[in-house]
């Protein structure tokens, strides 16, 4: 039985993942699993084995005789044990390279303690950046799995349905912002890092002397490929999550407002020159955090985990890397994004996905035009 999506096209509600008609019917199939647009039949024993060995967790939904519709395997009693084994396997298999990165840089930090004490914080920072966050997240997963009940509880069932619903919502990545930052980055390479930062970065003295446009161009520049990559990944990941739960039209608006708010707070808080889109990225995180927190009574606790993990990671990185991270810009972007999230959640109905309508689409176009104009002006400054 082929489907374009395993989700039924139901209207937004407070908890669409708990709607009895949220997932597609299974038809005549007794046991099977949904993959690549169709339900593939198999025996109960084969289904258990497939789920147990599915370390990539690609089997989102299954068909079982006791349900007329597709359900997450965590909700089925005879599959519950296999889903726990699968989760443990996924957590352990995802720790390899991140653990190597963490051990490498933290080992260097220990060695540097005797000869290069000034390099310790930088190496600890790199260890967290290149693996620490993933390792700690996987360790937490394993700790939670050790405390899992013997059978699925109503809370676990609701969380499993929510996670399956979110992952299966159609939400292509929005490449406008990462692409814009990539173009600016390529021009930086052509112009030279020092020249580009001096020409269009958030140089505080220049702003006070009248070049207020640097409040916008500064967040579009980056100091290294690693710096650009981390922000581009954040934009893609949280852009997809925002597109699924809220509306992709908010991304440009939130990023623009948060990046500029981060620049303003950085201007008031420190005299150091600042570049980077981190304030805008944390604005997206803050927007999503507040929007979800507003609906916390209808959402499972697992819904807030992505934003909580990023916020904890951002705080740790800010404390450890305070010498080269603009925490004022991060805080300004986070606060601005949170304020926009509170406004958005208050104005619109309490139903997921939270769609903004025509006004949000027009605001997105205006914000995109402003960002593109800022990128063009930054490019002219860098090469002129």
C-alpha cells in the first residue's frame, strides 16, 4: 500500500499527534513497517528483529494486528523491548568519532597544562565543540534508557507519537540563510579576513562614529570555516524544526531581528570587534523555546529537549570560550528571539503546526530583502 506520507492531512490541533486519525490506516496488512513510502509486510518475529537492529532508527511506524492504523513501535507491547535495544545501539554507535574528538582535545588540554597553560581553555572548548556535546547527549540517552519502565506508559506513548509526527512532517530545509552566509564567506576569502572584518565587521568605534549598518553586516561575516559551519548547521537544523512546528516564514524575520539585537547588546556590552551569525541562530533557538514553553501543558517533555540541550551547550561554550566568544551578542539574540516567540505564540491559535498566514509570508520577504541588501553592502565594502 503506497502513501506519499504516513501522516493523514488533518487540521492543526493542540495535539495532532494524539488524534486517532493522525497516522495512515494499515488496510489488510497484519504486521509490517512503513519505509520509503509504503508498508512492507513481515512476520511479528521479523519485525522485532528489524527494529532491534535498526541503529539508525529509520523505522518510524509499524503495522500491527491490534491497531487499524500505523503506530510508533514504542507504543506496541511486544515491540517495546526491541525499541529499547535499538535506542541503546543507536546511542552507543553514535558516540565513536565524537568521543575520539573529545579525548583528543581534552588530552591535549591536559598536556598543555604543563607547558602552555593559556591554551587550556581553547582546547577544552574545541573538545566540547568537536564531540563533547554529542557524547554527553548520548550518555544522557543511555542513562534515561536504564530507567525505562518494563512496559510503555501513557507518557512514553505520547512522546513516541509526538517524535514520529514531528520527524515525518514535510519540511524541506531553507537554504537561503546558509547560502547567503556562504556567499559572504567566499567574498571574505577573496578579500582577506582582516580586511573584510575591518571593512564590514561589527567594529564598535566605527558604529559609534555613524556606521550603524555594521549592526547588520557584522553578523553576516565569520572568522573561519569552522565558525561558518557551526552557524550554518544550526540554521539548517533549527530552520527545519521551526518549519515543522511553526512556519518557515518566521526564520528570516527572527534571524534578522535577533542578529541585529545581538549586535546592539554587543555594542553596549563590549568594545571588542564582533562577527558571526551566532546571535541570529540563538534567536531561532529562543523563539522556538518560548513558543514551545507557552504550550508546555499540551506538549510532551521531550519536545523541549533540543532547545534545552543547545542552550546548555551555548552557556558552557560561552563560559569556557569567553575570550573569543561574544556572549553579549548571544544573549541579545536569544532575548530577541524569545520575545518574538512569546508574541507569536500569544497572537496565533494554540494549534500545531502554528501557521502565520499571509502577513508572516510578507514579513519573511521583507526580512530576506533586508538580509540580501546587507550582504550586498558588506560585499561592496569588502572588495571596494
